[in-house]
C-alpha cells in the first residue's frame, strides 16, 4: 500500500517529475517486486523459465531506456519522441 500511495502522483502527472520523486518510491518497488516473485515461486504459480524470460525482457527494456538516465537521450533517434514529449521547450500538442 505504501508503494501505491507514493507512486500515485507519478502516475497522474503529465510531466516528468519522476526524476525528483522516484528515489523515494524505488525501495518500495524493489521490496514489492521481490516479495511478489518470491511468493509466486514458492507457490509454483510461475516457473523459473518464465521468471528468467521476464527478467530478460526487463533488462532489455532497461538497456534501451538507459540513455535517458545518463542525459544522452537526444543522441539516440528512437528516444526523440520521448524527449520531445517531456521537453519544457517544445510546444505541447503538436
């Protein structure tokens, strides 16, 4: 519940405020994810292969978004729409 309450403002915001707010939410996200994965593995609701596939997908998406966390977004063509959507210098709604 703490994770959901602290993450809610990030969901409803139309601007990129997560840079300043995410550090307070990250520990809750990690704890919730670890608990959910542990519970699902213990109850045999998912297999280790499914978990490995999921973690592989997470790593791939994270690698694609890594330039955003290093302030090199504009060096990659595929991230231009994301940069334009959150740029304070671009007119919204184009």
